[in-house]
C-alpha cells in the first residue's frame, strides 16, 4: 500500500461536448497544463458524458502507469499505488469512479470508500431530453469522509487534492435550478443552434412565457430575444400589461398585435369548404375548435416571425401541461426547445422568486405568483390560456403538481398510481403536505377523488402522441436517467393491483 500523504493528485472537471473529440482533447490538454504547473503526480479526468468507464489517468512528474484489467498501478513519489477503476476500491489504495448521472435537483455525490467520484460539466442530448451535468467532483477518505469538492455550478473546475487530508470544499451553487436552466440553454444554443439564431417567444403575460423569456435573456442576452403578444378579445388588460412590463424589465423587443383577423379568415375559409354553423349557432368555429384555431394561428405566426428574424421558436409548456396534454399540436406545442418542460407550476413559483431575487427588482410580475394562505391561496392573475371568455386552466394547482411528480418520478406510471391509491386508502396522504390541497379541492370525498384520478390517468394516456411530437425539454428537476424507457402510444391496461385499489376507494 502506498503512502497517500505523499501523492499529489490533480482533479479536472472539464466541460465535455458529445461528438466533439477536438473540443474534449483541447480541454484535456488545458487540464494537463494546470496539473503540470501545480506539480501533480497524477491527473484524473472523466473522458466523456456517455461512458462511465471512460476514465483518464495521466501520469505526470516522472510518474509511470501500468494497467492490469480494472486496476491501475501507479509508480509515483517513490511509492507504488493500486488504483481501482470503478465504484469500489477492491482492496486498492483508492478508487476512481466517473458518475454520469445527470443533475436532477438531488444531493451531491457521496461514497463510503476512499477515492474520487468524478462528475463532468456539460450538456447531452438523449432522445427528447437535454441533460445537464453540474460538476461537483468529490474526493473521499478511507472512512468516506468528504475531503474536497469542486464547483457544482455547471462550470469547469480544477484542483490539486490530497487523499489523506481535508482540502477545499467549494460552496454549493445558489439558485441551482436557475443556474441549471440558464447554463444548459446556453450550451444548447452553442452546440445545437450554431448559427446563433434569435429566439422568438409568444409573450402572453402569463407565468410560463415570462419565465422562459427571462431564462433565455439571462443565457444569451436581450439582443437575441424577440417577444410577440398575439392577442384576441379574450386577452385581459392585466396579461397585456404584464407582457409589456416583463419586456421592459428584460430589455427585449416586444411587438404587440391582434390575431382576430386571421381567426376570422379561418372561419371564412372553412365556410368556403362547405361547412355551415350548427342550428342555433352563429359561427362554424366554436368551443374547443375555436380555441385550437387561436393556438394554431399563434404557432403559425410565431414560426413566420422566426423565419423573418432568422430565429427559432421557444416552447413555453410546463411539466403538468405536458403530462395532461394541455397544449395544441402545431400551436403552442411547437418550438426548438422547452426550457421549463420538466418543471411543475409550483417549481415555477420558486424559480420566479429566484429570478426576482434582487431586492427591488420585479422581472416576473408578482401578480402571477399566488399567495398561499391557511385555507388555500389568493391569486391576482390565475393561469389561463385566454382562449375563451373567462377561461381558467383546468388544472388543480398544487395538487396536480404533486400528482404529476408522483406518477412520473416513479419507476412507471402504474406503480406511481398504485402508491398514491394505497396512501389514500391508508390515510397516509394526511401526513403529507399535499393533504391541504386534497381537502381544498374536495378530494377527501372518495368519489370525487376517484373521478379526478380517472381524469388525470386518462389525460396522461391519451396525450402520449402530443408528447412524442413535442420539443425536447431540459431535464433538470425530476430524476433524469440516460437509459429511461421511451414513451409509447396506445392504450395501456392498468394492473390488477391498480384496479383493486381504485375499486376499494370507489366503494368507500
């Protein structure tokens, strides 16, 4: 066993880019230069964002490395060290392990063995997920004590560390969710949209579009953001004023206009194709059809503006809307990226307050944020698509936010549903924070609970085709797995356990 107190180890936390070996070679050489300057015997680096076994151990300062399977023999500082490549030291002096789980609002990496847990920095596209890697590379002693930790704010870092004594532990990232979104969006723009397009946003004056505009502006600057308020008679003075106030606060361009003429032209067009109003109706288009026409007209215009601006459209959908399919395909479901597609509304409240974190600064209009009271909430401007007179979103906020997280963060939706139903039967929901909202919405009545649960499950099943065609999302708030299953369309039969639990609640 080598004397660890004699070994000087440099740990690099580079920003890696998939499919760009020239970039990764450049950052590796930068880390080598830093390690040589620091007088290190060994430099430890992760090799990629996709292969946890791709570990780089580079001998420096007259050191020498031999590899024997999953063990590296290092001759350095007059000592011989055995380094295990993997998550267990296996009798070695210490281990080196590359942790490639993306950041998803979780605790920093820990280990119960001596060695280094490497976490790179960067962004990776996997299917329809844009994964964020935050860093936070850590060094642990023989007893698992944390000896050193690099930055976890999604930025590169480097340190000379010891495996025998405590070193520097970087302060944890503040407002980490905001940092994750801003820095990952910036990397998406740099690596995917290499022609530097402008970002076109439908600014309704609601919470979701306001936050998306703020994130993109923080990431790329105001000069590349174009806002459009595309109003009808259903849009309230409050939301129009919000859009103007937000644009002023961010310093972005805002164009205001009406889409009523295009909606009327669509009515005339369908009449020209032989459609006539139903008996007692004035127009052919009404109800959900008219709502969807407005959304698609907006999507059409935003796409046109993006072409004129040399840009791309930002998607404003949140996680609850995406889960329940509360979006119009080819309307508000368009876009190059959905920055907040992994965030429930309640997470967006937290994010808005982080954006408004500086005293005296109101970027996100405060009237969009509810005041939670003992009995429920006060809300000046409730969430609404504003597609019909007095319309409010059908979601039961706070309860549905919790429900979606429980269902989607489980191994599968059926398992999550069975867990919720079991908790309801056993009164275990009463011990959770969500109990307040169960009572607030009258869901402590079993029949109302089952009816609401059926609606949620049906909405999630029948909207799969929308999610498959929706833009990629930045996966930052919920468990993000590189190998998570792909979504499928079609009817999925509930398990026997699910049916039994639901029937028991319905009979209460």
